[in-house]
């Protein structure tokens, strides 16, 4: 016997047409993601306004290109961190993996574009291996991610310095041009590509498993999802993403530096949080992390052009982070309450 | 009983036997024992590799450095015990060092004022962390990470990147003496650390505050339903962490004489590693500062041994990480068997 | 007396599922003491009985959620060893337990179709088609007002339960286990479920379900097995409600309950006026000094919320609470503990809400009286040791060792430790929530005697129990809660049948 005709569950939505209601609901279900892009757009507008106020023109090709190029490593490491955080984990070894892959790039990419591309693929493989070590310790060893990845961070950082004690090595200029072309913000295409890759992951079996494990590990097991394989895959993907970040860093600086990645450990977490991903796992989107990464760079740009003393930069970044999280949590609670 | 359907009557319910103690010690004490044994082992290996490593002078040098790690680890232990973490200690430590020199300008008569002000700053910053975490509900990783940035920015900005005139001041001689001076051949700073170890251990093991800490770390819901003020205790614990970071900053600047940048950076991971190696569970509720202190000594001794073996720094980093993982695997398996 | 029509096998091709002499105990508490059961293809078989009578345990054993201590489970005549519900699934069974296996942050469509999502280009999940497919499935089952695009955490518990049922049915099981499937459903949702069940029966599926609601049971079940005291008591094709209720409630002799002390007339230690919020509506009651006030009814009808609100752990939206005649505002358990003579709560789940399992008896006992056993913050070790040992001995905790880790004690002893905490705190108003659940028979009796002794001493006790028999004999009077309201107040002489039928019948009259 069929039950009664559909009615909106929330009386506040009663007067709204179905398609609009669906849009509202999509907004509510993804408000972290939406908020992060909204704030990014706002930041871009503020940046343009300040830039115009200072220099009389809008930011041009150079500014946009360098902003995007500088953000690429954070975009990648943020995506990797997102995957791990979605499974209720954490990867503090991101900085170490970037260090090590950056050093490897400086030494082994060769002189030609072909050798660089081949070398890159190999280096991505190294990243996968480093991630596999993390994943194995967490999934099989059943150790806590935060302490495992602190230890592997130390190991990977040490390995990086071992193979490249001083900044040096060479990066073929064609490789740099391929990744971080300084002529125009072509790197945005990479962002789009990564976004597409994310959406593909989201729609794959692995993607579903990642969200399931982060939502409720017990329910995941009951549904036949392997906790071990999912967690392992998450850390491997994070390793590959961090390796990619190391390659982009190498491309941006024409030489390698075994300590260049250290800041990315904590900054990748910031990008993830600013992207609306929940630190408790199971909720959030990599697309948000991309916005979070761009937002992080935007804040630096805004502070620069607003002529804030660069020494105070961390202060504003930290303040912004706290306010962003508190605001997101408050909005989230409001949204949930209205929908009930 | 005239119940027509007899239920299988259980005998007086036999409680399951307690886990087998090792040397009569429970798991928590065992971990402390391991950490201490580990420290001794490292010294023994070091002495074998480099005669003279186990000399009093050498041991006290190690203990001195370990005391700095140990002080930071004290605060870290407090917050880890309730399942939290403090990522703000690098900049709080650094800011404390700078505040001390700029407020005392190397003058002993202002030492008390400077020290009090600095410790209050550390506690105050920690308090803010605690409020954000306990009342606003911000996850500890984010709150303390953000605080780290906030304090670092303020510190750099207000001191002009450490270029202000007062910034090059020295720490007051009395503070320097407290670190460098020695009594019976042992550096005073070690006495200070031992005193801290005693106090913190007493607080954790014998006070109501310590009891509440362990209760919350074990089961915050049950603690709340037993009438424990969970938010207040949380805030106090983070305040303590800030306090100890500031204390470490004071002693470090007494040790080095002047303040510098990035003073605190290595102490973040070291303090966490020391606690974990010492048997403090990152999930909270288990572990003791004695273990973290022993862990600090072990790790610093290990690093020093490697240094005297002329192993380059990267080798130390690698071995460090390997040792921590090996210990974690050993501890982990134990907990499952227990 | 009972004139049931005993069950004959519905058809001769052998049972689809059988349980033979199944025994399951949890730490000294026998949940199932050698029960046998069988169900045939194309049969709808109901298990009824009070909470703790064994029906849930049986279903979990048959469905692979638990492993039996002894006894055999057979599927289609073959003995099987089930290690998980997945094993049962592979044998063609589907289970719907009360613990839902859903993902709160994912949509209903994702939850329904997990593992079998429709794929589109590049082998990737086609989300739009997934939602459409989910909508089609739901519509095909007659569920038009469940929106598959909603997140699981945003829909009601009833809808979540329906989704769980749909998921089980989607697997086209030959055996379907439903544990309390209707506990959160309203009448028309229950009718939907039974329509589904009838269809499955016509297709030859065995459906085994547990329920508290008599009208539902007789409307759908081919056979009914009654449980009491961890055993099946009989299987019938027809039975009247009266007969069933008396079978369920049993005729236990009052001798195992202590004689109730006379209720002292006097001031109300605790009074509640018009309490509302969190699912409660307009609750008013008074609890006198030395009185034992029972609270009965089916689980999930507001009992937990009432107890938590009275302890300051939940905020009411309206109403007043008066302790010793004075209105109080309870903003946290701390306020409750210090209000007047002191309110104490022994919560439902002692393992997650009450005790610190890895810590000692001593620490657990003194958790609420830390100030009293300390001096300037320093714990007086010997004082603590002496007091806790005395308390452990007076409650006959076995072993009475204050240093013993609470997690190693049996359930009954654990419960005594939890009660002991509040005795040490000298609380005058005790809120006991299902204080004998999961406790062995011997300890239950000790707790009954303790409750009596406490009332005699002048303490006031609010007692919720899922065992109506207990309430009938332990309490001076009983309030029955139904759907957040007080449905009835019963006075002595009280019988468990009265309580059960008050809760059960009134629910049907909804």
C-alpha cells in the first residue's frame, strides 16, 4: 500500500518550488564546499580591490600566473591530505615526502623533457611507496596516524637531506615550463585536471569506501568494505599527491632543496580545513581543498598588497584559520537546525 | 524458587582473572620501566661505541638538553592525556624567550618581573587555546596550529623580526646562572627539571586534578556524568602546556644567552615523540610523565650517541623515526595482548 | 488458562532456519539458556517477550551477529558456523538489527545502493542515475515520501529504519531477520512493512521478527514463540493477548522480592512540573522521601530523556524541577549532584556512560567525591583506600579489592561499583536507569535488597526498569510512559501484567 504523497520535511520550505528546494538542499549538504569557494571569490575580490587601490590597475597576467604557480604544490598536498583525513586519519609526513621527491627530482630528472617525464613517473611511484609505508603501519600495524606520520616525517626528511645535502641539482627548463609555465596561468588547467581526477575518485568504488570508512568504520565493515585496503589506498594516494607537489616545487625553482617541503605539512592541513573538510572524517570534498589552497595563497597576497607588515603575516593567517573554523561550525549548526 | 522453568543458575559469578603482571607491574608502569631501561641501554651502547660517553660530564650534558625537551614534554603530556595535542609550543617558547630578554634587558633586578610576566603569558596563551577547544569546540589540531601562527606573527611583528633594540639583550645573569651553574657538579637546570618531574608526577598521581585528567582522557562522557567539570579541566591543562612551553623558553634563553628565531621549532615533534616513547597514549587516558621524561632522555641520548659517532644529522633523523616506529609497534602489540 | 493452538509444521519440506539448544551468556548473565527454534520457508514467525527475555539474543545468534556458547544453528538443515552477518548474507539471509549499518554523512541513495551503484561513462558511478534508481526502488516498494537525495543524518529515525529494511529486502533474501523493526515506526509505516512481509512470504521467504506490539504480531505472524527468562516458553499459531502477556510476564513468586517498606508520608524530595522538551511532553510527578517510584513502559518512549533531564544532562524546553521544595536550575550534572540532598544517576550503559573501565574500583568509586577525600587537592590515599574498601565490602563486590581494574569485574559487580559511587556521595535522590540490566540473578537480588534499604534510610529512588515484574514488586507506585507522556499511574497491588499491558495496549490504541 503506497504511503501518502510527498511533502517537504521542513515546513519552512513549503512554499518553495521543488527544483529550488533541490538546489537549497544541495547547498546545505555541501555547505562547507560552497562556503570555501564563496570565501575564495570574496578574497579574490578583496585582493583586486586592494591591488587597484595600491597600483591603479587590476592584477595582471604576471600576478595571476605566479599566484597559481605558487599554489600548485599546496593544491596537490591538500588533495592528498583530504583523502587521508576523510578516512579519519592524518598525514604529517607530507612535508617529508615533498622534501624527498623534490630532492630526487633535482638529481634524476635528467636534461630532456622526455627524461624528465619518465623521471617524474618514477618519482610518483616513489611517493606511492612512501605512502604505502605510512598506510601499512596505520592499517596493518594499527598504530595511530598522528604518531606514525610524525616518525616517517623524520625519516623522509632525513633521506631527503642524505641524497641532496645542499640545494642543487638541475631541472630541465622544458619541464618547468610544462608544469609552471611563467607565461600565463596555464597551471589552472592542472587545477581543473586535478578537480576532474577528484570527481572521478569520488565516483569510484575506492572513493565510496573512503567516505564510508570515515563515516562509520563498523558500518563499512558490515557492508563488505575492507578497512585495511581503504586506509592503505588513502595513504598511498596522499604519497603520490605529495610527490606531485614535490615535482611542482622543483619545477618552480629550477633547483632542488631538501627542506623546501617542510612547511607543507601543516599548511596542507590548513588548506583542507579552509576547504570545508571535517577533521573528524567522512565529510568534505577535494574540490573544497583546492579552494582552500587558493584561498591560503590569496590571503598572503592580500596581506602583501594591503601593506601589512610581512612579519605579521602568520598572525593574520592564524587568526583567519580560527575564525574560519568557528564560523563554519556555527553556520553548519544553523543549517542543520533549520533543516530539521 | 518456584519458577516452573528453571534458568541455568550461574554460580557466584567468577570475575575474569586479572592480566598477568610483569614483574608485578601493570601496563602503565611497565612502559615507564621500558623507557628508563631504554635510556640506560642507549647510554651503555654509547659508552661501548665511544668510551667516555658514559662519563658524568657527558651524561649531565645529555640530561641538560633532555631537560629542555622534558619541560616541553610536561605540558604536552598533560594535553595528550585528555586526547588533545598542543601544536603551538614552538612559537610560545620562542615568544617567551624574547619576552624575557626584552622585559628584563639583562638586568637581574627585573628578573622576577620578567619571569613572572613571561610565565603568565605562556599560561594565558594556553588558556586561550583551552577556551577555543573546550568552549568553542574547535578541534585541538586546528586551535593550537592557529595559535602557533598568531603568536609567531605577533612575536615577529612586535619585535621587528628580532631586530628591535631590546631584542639583542641577554637573559638576566641569574637565569643564565640557573642553567649553567652547577651544584655538586650537576647543572642547576637539571635540578629544576627533577623538581618539575617530582611536582608533575605528584600532580598526576596524587591530586584530584590529576585524577580528573585521567578520567576525562579515559571517558569524557562518564566523567561529565560523574560531575567532573570537563571544560574547566581542559582549559587548565592547555594553560599548563603554555606555561611549560614558556618555562622551557626561559631556560633555553638562559642557556644560549640570547634569543633567536626558530628556537622552538625542533621541540614540537620531540616533545610528542618523548611522550609517545614514554608510553603516553596519543588517544588519551593512559601514560605518565615519568615515562615522557625517560623518553626525552632516551631520545636525546640516542641523538647524542649518533652525533658522537659522527653520524650526520640526517642519519639521526632517520634513526629517530625508525626507533619511534619500532617502539610503537612493540607497545601496540602489548596492548592487544594485555 | 492457556489454550493455545500448538504449532504444527507449516509445510513438510524442512525448516529454513533452526536453532537447537542455543546458549549465550555474557559475563555470568545468561541471555539465552538453551533455546530451540525453527522457521519454515514462507512462514512469518514472531518472537515475543519482555526485554531481556532472550528474543533479541536468539535473532542475533541466528543472524550471525553473535556466536553461541553452545548449541547449533542450521540453515536448510545444514549446521553452519556464522562469524558475522556477512556469512549469513552469503547463505541467503538478510538482517535488520537495531544498530543501523548506515553512513550518516551520505545520502539515502548512496546507502541503499552501496556496492551496486549504477555505472556510467568510464566505469564511474552515475550519481544522477543512482538517485533515480533509488527513487524507483523506493517507489516500487510504495515509499513515496522518502527522498533518496537526503543525507541519512537529516531524516528521522523512522525513515532510517525503513531504509535499513529496504536495503535488506533488496538483497532478495530467503530468510529475513528483523529485530524490533517497528519500534520507531508509526501505524501506516508498519502497514507498509507488513505488506512487504506478506509479499516476501508469498515468495517463500522466511521472516523472523521480534516485537513488543501485540496487535502487530497477531496481524502478521503465522506462528508466535514466547520467550521468558532466556528460554522459549511455547510456540503457537493462535494465542490470546491475555495468555501471551501472562506467559511473557510470568508468575514469579514475590518471595524473591523483599517486602516493600511502607511509604512514609511526607515532603516531596523531588517534584517535577510540566517538564517538556527532548521528546517529553508535560511530565509532572512527585517523589517523596523514602519512596520508590517506578517508571515503566517500552524503551524509547522518553525514559532516558526524563532521567537525563532530571540529572542536568539535558536541557528541558519548559517546566520546573523542585528539589526539597525549592526550584532549581540544573545546567549540568554538577548542579544536580549538589542540589539539596543530591541527585545521582546510574545511567543505562554503565560501560560507556558510567564507568572508567581501564581504571581501578577505587578511582571509579571516588570519582564524584574527590573533594571529600582530598586535602588542598592532594588525595588522602589511606582515607580513600579505607573508604572504598569499606564500600566494596558493604556492597559485596567480588573481589572487594579497591585496586582491581573495573573492566575485569563481572557485570553485576560493575553495577555495584557504579551504585557505590553515589552511595559514597551520599546522594539523597537516586535515579536508577535499568539498574539490573545485564546483571546476574544473584546480584539482582542483592540490588533489590539494597534499593529497599536505601528507601528505608529515607532516600528517594526513581526506578526505571525494562523488566515489568521488577517494577511491580519493587516500587511503591509506577508511572507508565508512552511517547513522552505519562500514560498511566499504577498503585498497589500492581502486577507486571498491568504494567506490560498498559504500555503495550495503549501503544496499539495510538
